[in-house]
């Protein structure tokens, strides 16, 4: 069953016994996710992810309440806007490494982005931390769509033993559960062991554990809270940041006039004197506008990440029962011409020179209300330094044929929880050009 509010601002859908509303306007998103945030900040319990795969410890899947609040606080303490600049030296160092890697094998740009995004000391190939996180992410891609597994509709199925013929979901779940557990345990144990030897870098886990030693009267399970929170950083932050950068590479190949304008801004400020740094940000308004336009033009989570209601509610004449899935239609909000000016399907960073244009980060690109992405300040810093540095050093262009003639650029975006650009096509050796502009500085 489907019904629309007269204005189309919300759409109500019922699938089997599941109630769902889709929020299509910024006004309604503000009304529900912000003004009524105590009702609209829950998540539904997905038996496949939480019980079969054992991922209930992940902040993103936790129900709204005291447990979630403690995990969210642990995240906030290290990533809020007042402290996040502490990551800048490491973000800069890894961006420089990205440039050097791009210089040697530009065709592997997607891999290089993946490798340097976090600044964890990963081995070049088959790093166990990254492999566990990537397996878990693949599992999430499959299981994160509500209803993808029947056990989400008939929760009693979670009791079926894995050896029952046909219980494929249980066999998959067992396999994924191992990667999900490794993803949480391995980095935590590695850091703890390094701390004991006095050799740990200042990182999320080390800094929390140091604080913990000094604090008195903390709950006994606080170490678990730290471990759980650390364990969710890679799966929530890695694919989102890397794929946003891959969208940037695509946009630069598709819109060379934007790239030229950005490079002119960088050249005017820095010439060949030095490589760009965080301190230059205020003097690079066009680069900052590109960062915003990347988040707006093709948002990675087009339908956000589903919230749920924790109490019954009434919107106008509609009754919204407790347990309703609530989806913020981020694509719609980020393409609303009333907020972003004309031609919102086109990549036009100039739209942000109008002071009335909204900030995409606060219009759905990072989600909504109390659940809004806690890593967004760190992500925005990463985007800025990586985008500015890549534009300063390379010219990015689309595919060429054997004699160097430009070929049309083909690309697709997937339609899963994350709308990921198919970079397989783009990363064919001959297909993307990174022409060097300022090698000396590397
Ligand atoms: C460009 C990069 C990123 C994008 C586009 C992005 C986007 C999002 C979105 C749309 C949500 C769902 C919010 C909601 O439920 O309303 C979210 C949640 C979350 N993000 Fe991000 N994110 C990014 C980077 C990061 C990074 C770098 C981290 C970690 C350092 C991170 C950690 C998280 C966590 C833990 C949640 C779950 C929050 C909760 O359920 O309370 N994200 N993100």
C-alpha cells in the first residue's frame, strides 16, 4: 500500500507488515529528524545483521538509547569540530603519499585512495585489517537492504541451524560474522600490544585507552565501548570517503572547465612555490565549492541510512506507528532547486557563490538529526586536502585511445545502500589520464 501526503513531502508505504515513510522535503526532514529527534533517531532491528552476522555492536546499527549514547559520545570526543584538526598532520602526510603513488601508477588511483584514506599502517597487499573490513563491507552491501534476507521479515528464522539444507543465509552469516569480529578485534589488539611496548601511534584507540587509565568510576564495559566504536570507524568511513573521492575524479574528467578554474585558483595562490596545505583553505573558495558540489551532485547514500520511530507519532492527519522505518530522501533534498539554484543535475560549484545556497553537509549528505554522521568534520577535511592536492599536481582527463585521442567516458552508479560509481570501467589502464603539472614539489 502506498499513500502520499497532499504536498508529496512524505510518502507512506507498507510492505508485508513493515511501515515505511519517505521524507521528500527539507522542511519535513527538519520537522521530523531535528524537532522530533527523540522519536525519529531509532534504527530497526535487522535480524540478519544484528543476530545472524553478530554486528549488533556497531554504532550505526544500535537502537536509540543509553547504549548508543555511550558509543556516540566515545566517537564525538575524538571527532567533534573542536578537536578534529588534530588529524590534519596525518591527513596531510597521507595525501602526499597519495600523490607519490598516483605519480608512479595513476591507473590504480582507486586503490591508492583506498590505501591512504585512513592512515593506518597497512601492508601493501592483503592487509588483514583492511581485508576484514572489506569483507564486512561487502556483507553490509548485501544485507543492509531491508528485506534482502527473509529472516528480516520472519525473525524466527534466525533459530534455524546453519546445517539445515537450504539455510544459505545462515552459512553466509557465519562466514561474514568471522570477518566482522576480526574487523573489531584485530586493530584493537594490535594497538593495545603496541601500547604495552610503548610503540603505539596517537590514534583513536590509544588516546581513549590513555584517557581511561586516568579516569575513575567508569563503567566496567567502557573498554568494550571503545573497541566497538573503533571497530565501526573503518567500515563507516572507508568506503564513504574513498567513493566520494572516486566521484570527484569522475567529475573532473567530465567537467574540464571546472578543473581549469580550480587549477587557476591554486596557481594564482601558490604557483609552483609549494604544495597546498590546510591553512590555504580560506583562500581557496572555488576548491571548497567543489568539495560541497561533490557531496551534493551525486550523494553516496542517496536515501540516507534508514532511521526508525521509537514511539507512535502524528504528522498532520497521519498516524505514524512506533517502529516505522523513516527514510530521508537525500537525493531529492540535494537536488531541490529552491535550495541549490537551477540545473541541480549538473556539476556547477559556482552555485555556492550565492550565499543563499544550502550547505549539502547539513542537507542530507551526512544524514539527519541526532544520527548525523559523527565523522563528517574529519571527512570534509580529508576531501579538501585530497581534492586540492590532486588538482594542484595532476590534470585529470577521461579515456583516450592508442594514439591519444579522447574517447567518450562511460560510467555507471550502482543502486545499493551506497550508490557507488563503477570504477572498474574507469580504472582500465588506458582510461584515465593524470597529467603531471608540478612534479618538483613531490
Ligand atoms: C564522505 C564521507 C562520508 C559520508 C558521505 C558519510 C555519510 C554518512 C551518512 C549518510 C550516515 C547516516 C546518518 C543517519 O543515520 O542519518 C553516516 C553515519 C555514520 N558515519 Fe559517516 N560518512 C562519511 C564519512 C565517515 C567517516 C570518515 C567516519 C568515521 C571517522 C564515519 C562514521 C559514521 C558513523 C559511526 C555513522 C553512524 C552514526 C549513528 O548511527 O549514530 N563516516 N555517515
